[in-house]
C-alpha cells in the first residue's frame, strides 16, 4: 500500500481527523459508543489513525495489528456487536473526506486517488479486524465452556463431598474429610479446621489439621492473626504477602501464604477453615470454591457435634435408668436377702423346716440378684448382647425375674441359636419385656420360657398363669405389646399373643432364616 502523500496528509491533520472521527462514532444510533466518555473515544480514534498512517507511510502493519487486537478484545468484553465496531471503523473515511477535499479539488484525480487509497486501507483494516474479532470470540467461547465445565466438575465434586460428609456422624471423620478435601480443592500444602473455644472466649481451638506445616499449638487467640480476622469480620480473607502475615503458621521458619474461610451455621461463625502454602499463591477462584465448600462443611461439622451431644445425652440417660434399675431391683432383692439371713439362725433353732424353706428363698434371691447384675452389666455394654448365646441371655433374664418378683420361671432351651446379631437382640428384648410384664402386672405364681432353636428357625414362648386380659379391650401400646411386635417385624419374625382373663398370657415369636 504505497501512497505516501495520503499518509503525510493524514499525519498533518491527525488531531482534526481523530476528533471528527470520535464525534461521528458517538452519533451512531443505539450503539454502545454513545455511553463511552468522549476522551476515551478520541484516544481510540487517534491511536487507530496513527496505525493507518503507519500502513500508508511505511507499509508496516505492526501498529495496526496491535490496535485491532486490543479493540477486538476490549469491545467484545464490553458487549459490543461486531457490526457497530465495523461501522465505527468506516467512519474514518467520512472524517478524513473534508480534509482531502480541502487539500485537493473535490472532483480532481488527486482527491479520487486519495479516497480510493483510504478505501483500500479501510477494507484491509476491516478484513483484519473481522478475523481478529472471530478469533477473540472463539477464545471467549472456549473459555466460557471451560468455566462451565469447571463449574460442573466443581459442583459434582462438592456434591460427592457433601454426600460423604452427611453420611458421617462422627466428628473426627467429618473433620478429616473437610481438611483433606479443602486441601485438594485449592491445591494447598496444608489445611486446618479451627473451632471457637466454648470454654475460653476469644480463642480458637485446632480441631483437625492435615498436610505439611500443621500448627504446633492447640489454641490460638482470635486477635492478632488473619485467621482471627476472618472470624471477627465473618468473611474470607487471603494473604499472599508472606512478610505481613501473622506468624501463626511456620514451617521450619519459612514464610506462609494463607486463605481463611469462616465456617457459618445459621448466620453464626462456629470456626475457620484455613488453607496454607499454595504454590503460586491463592486466587479469588480459590476463595469462591472454598466458600462454597465451607458452607457445606460447617453444616456437617455442626450436625456431627449435635449427634455426639445426643449420643452423650442418651448414654447419660441410659446410665441413669440402669442406676434406677439397680436401686429398684438389685438393692431391694439384696435387702430382702439380708433380712432373711439375719433371722435364719434363730428360725433354724425353732423351726428347721421353715428355715430350710427360707434358705431356699435366700438362694433364689441371691441368684436373682446376681443375674440382675449380669443383665445390667450387659446393658452397659450393648455389644455383649451379640457375643453371648441367646440361651444364656434368656437364662439370666429368667433368674433375674425369679429373684426380683418371687415368681418361679421354668426355662427350657432346646438346641443352639446362632442368630444374626439384629435378630438375637430383638428376641432378647422381647423376652425381657415379657418377663418384666409378668413381674409387674400379671399377678402370676408361675411362668415358663421355652426357646427352641433349629438351624433355620427359632421359636420363643413366654407363658404365665396370671390374671390375663381381654385382647379386644387392650390397646396395642399397653404393656409394651406394640413395641414387642415392632421388634419382631423389624427382623422378619412373627409375633402372636394369646390371653384370657383368669387364664394367663402367652407370647410367641417365631424367626425364620430368610432365603
């Protein structure tokens, strides 16, 4: 593209042409240019005109290539349509035409040649701009697709992590997952969960730490560190400036980069999730993905803590119940045994037959108390209910009932009962409830328990000769009948009860192995 006279002409009048070009661009109807500042448009048209002058004067497209590349990227990011950008480029001719006609007569060959030369240059500019704009659009679409794919991957990853967290009820397991996943999400070298110290206001407690450079302390004050600021301000904070961060984390004296994300539950901060020492430093993308993860992690941590508290409360209540049972059953039985033992020597001198009967009663009481104690010890360690054979468990229940209620319980056990753990516990609980009912409500003078065990079938029968009741008038919840039935059905066993007023009650449970 020779034609230096046009290049010289444009150079001499560049300020005037650039200003007129900017004014024309601002007048494009319904375009994004109307909202741009005048000084910005003038700087852009001046730069574009200089690039055109370089092409005309020196046949060099380097400046033009740089200018068009910048324009294609910035206008695309601003939301410009390619048509309005091309229209703006074409207006360079309208801005330059009055200058050309002022230098050359309007219909002269010099004017027509200059305008034709400018047309050819602008066609080249627009062609090159279209190519660069298409490339920029393609890259933008690829980056958008990559972001969408990354977000989808992150969403799937967070979904899997969330599902894993919500399946765990132990606080230790939850904290382990939170630390390891946080470290993996950000590619940090270490991760720590801090929880607010309930017993020490203004302090954080290290709940779990993974990776390199774990903190060598168990508590940290909220004041004086980026981690503490995240608690106070309730927002994510990061520091890649290793010279300014508080010296809470140190790895052999090396500086540390840090990202601190508050852990929130129902608007309240319960702790902080820290990631440390990421190669290259942490980014805003790390803040975004870590914040999403921290929301789920906080809920899982709180759920695990509530579950442990509920377990502790349940354990405490169970111990209180066992203590009451120990007092109500064993203590009373031993008290009765002590009374008999005290009068037995004098009774033996006056009435040996009565003394022998009392001695047998004393034996039953002590055996019952021993069986009651063994049963209570089993209750303190529930796993033992599956370690001891069902026959032995039922025998202890029968002896305990005999000693506690003074109701003789005849026990028959046939065969061995290698039951699944859940079925054994269910049958044990049903026998326990049935014998408790006999002791408390039946008024019976005798009871029998029969346990028949076959390889694929177990039958449990508990019968008493007490007052009985009318099944049609008794609620299923009365005497724990509903609970016993539910226990049986939960392990696939059948539950039946037969009772008549004045003729006692019989409960039958049959479990069969599922094939």
